[in-house]
C-alpha cells in the first residue's frame, strides 16, 4: 500500500466514515490496505466516466478441462451409460472416491441435490404428519425435498449477520411431530452445527445437512455433511463441484445408506428386491464421469476460493458499507459458492441497493441480490394447505398455527439487503482481479453522493 496514492478526495471519503482522530494519526488507510490501482475519484461509468474494469474475463464456470473431455469420450465408447450396468462404472467409482474425499464410509449418487435430500427424507421414514424444521433462506430444492414426501417444512428464521438458520428459532418450533432438522450451510459456509446438533440430540431428532452449496467446507475439524446423520450435495452446474445436474448423499451408517440406495433406485435394493417407496433418482454414467474427472483438482480450486475470499474480506475489514457474511466460531473453511455481504445504504448516501448494483455493474463488476423472497412467501404454502393429505394429516389448529408462525422478518431483511458475488468462477481469479472488485466498490462509494442521479 502506498500512501502517496491517496487522493484528497479519497482522504475526505475516509474521514466521513472513519473517525477523525484515527485519520489524524498514522492509521491510514481506513479500509485496510487497499491498493489504488485505479482513479477512484473518476466519474462513475454509469454517468459517462471510465469503468474500473474494461473487459473483465473471469475464469470460466463450470470448470472444464481436456481430462474431462477424454474421460467422457471413453464413457461414450464403452456403451456403459447406466450405473447398474457395471460395478466398476463411473458412478460406483465416483461414490467410492467421493466418500474418500469427504472422509465417510459411504456415498450414494443421485440425479440432483433435491433428489438426494428427498431420498434422505424417505429413507428416514419421514412422511405425512411429520414435521421437518428448516430455513426459508435457501434453494427451493430444500423445501421441495420435504413436501414431495408430504411432510411439513417448518420455517425457522435466520441470523441476519450469518444468513444461517438460527438455532434459537429451531428450538422454538419443535413439536411432538418434529422428526428432523434440515440445516443449510448457506453460501457454502458452516451454519451453527454445534447448537443444531445439541438441539437434535436433546430432542432426539435426525439431522439432514443440506450441504448442496458447501462442498469441502470444514467446521470444528469436521467436513460439512459429515456432522449430522446424512449430508446431501448438489452438483448442479453453478455449484462448486458440478456436472450439469447431479447430487450425492454421504454417511457412515451402513444400514441407513443402504436404505438411501434402495430409495433412489425406485425402491429396489441391491439384492434386487423391490422393497420401499422411492422415485428413480439414479445418477447416470456421464454425470459420474464428469465428476470423477474433476475430483483430484477440486481441492485446489477450493483453496484458491478461500484465499481470494480471505483477501476480499481483509480489504473490507474497516469498511462499514459492505459487511461480509458472519462466519461462526469453528469455521475453518467454506466452499465460497457465493461471496456475500450486507449492504448498508446509510454508508452510501442512502442509495437503494439497486442503484449501488447498477453503478457497480457499469464499473465492470457484476453483483446481485440472492433470493428475492424468502421461501415462506412463495405460493407453495397455499398449495399444500389446499391439499387433502395435509388437511387430513395435520390438525386444523396445527395448520393455523403454522400459518401464524410463518413470518420470518430477519429473512425478509436479508433478502432486501444482501449483495453477492457469484463466486464459483470469479473467486478463481487473481489477486489483481480481487483488487478490481474492491476498487470498483470503493469508486462507487467515493461517488456515493451521485448515486441518486442514476
Ligand atoms: C442447489 C441447492 C439445492 C438443490 O440442488 P439441485 O441439485 O439443484 O436439486 C438444495 N439446497 C441448496 C441450499 C442448494 O443450493
């Protein structure tokens, strides 16, 4: 960091958000050691100025390389396209390798993360009349996996700083029909599993970890997905390990994992008997091939994302306008599927989030909100309330209470205030790329008095 790069304008900007006393001392700069590679005092690009980043090419996502192409040709030529055709095919091999990577005894591949979650719900015997507590701040796949089995997804509000399910809210919502908790490691960062597991143990509940965004993250020395009874992953194209559409379940309980296999195989067990309810959720050999070919190098990409995310966070350390997602004690790493921050408009001249995002995009850095509405506000709620099976399996009083307790004001606030960088690709960039992100943010901040002209 070179102090000489501080412009007068920048100094004034600093004074307005830092303490004057701090500025008078030698504790510059107020935002941490930001490298000033651009002229932050320049006119906003959206108002006709030069953008910070002219034609940024981010690392491509989904990750792909020649190894995958070769492996795929081999699978095509082999004629083994379905997992049940060979015990040595790419899906059975992927299951062995993925379990190794995660440090569990078993893994079962599925066609998606939603399918993996629903397989667990079915395998645990959860169905009509049962309740599963989860968060409204998630992908619809989480909720879908519960209502597909006609169980009741009970919404626990989130911690507005970490965006994660709030264990206190979970505990409040336990009833005699609660069978499981489905916590989500949102953005790929660990939720408060210590509290979740303590609550589950106290009330004798199962825990299905929705690890769909959180491949390879570590919490208190444990890989995410290995802490609860079962862990579920998504390999949908945007996720940090991806094959277009795909999923997996991991676990250490042989009997339960065997049940998961049976459920995802339309109820047909490894013995060939048709034993239970189950949709056909099998992963195919092409998906297995693409996944297998990237497992070796997935850890490198994971490490790079963590390094770049730590760099961004260090740059934002003393900047109150954007506050990175709070990580819980015990967080050793996360997948950084998304790099997320709370937007504090009071530090941007009260400009609404949209104006900030527009100005930032014009500077060449695209960020966005994440989920527009918490899932407690989506029409599936009315849909299930209108279904006979819900009216029969839950008392009128329970359904009324359910609707009365559906509000999740903290989730609503996060939906309105959060900004994110979709991180799977961009966080595989260089430190100079990270500086571009920070410089664009700081330029918009320096020009915050102009944001209301947009
Ligand atoms: C992506 C995702 C899912 C669903 O996974 P699919 O593979 O898209 O079915 C579930 N939960 C979370 C948190 C997700 O991000």
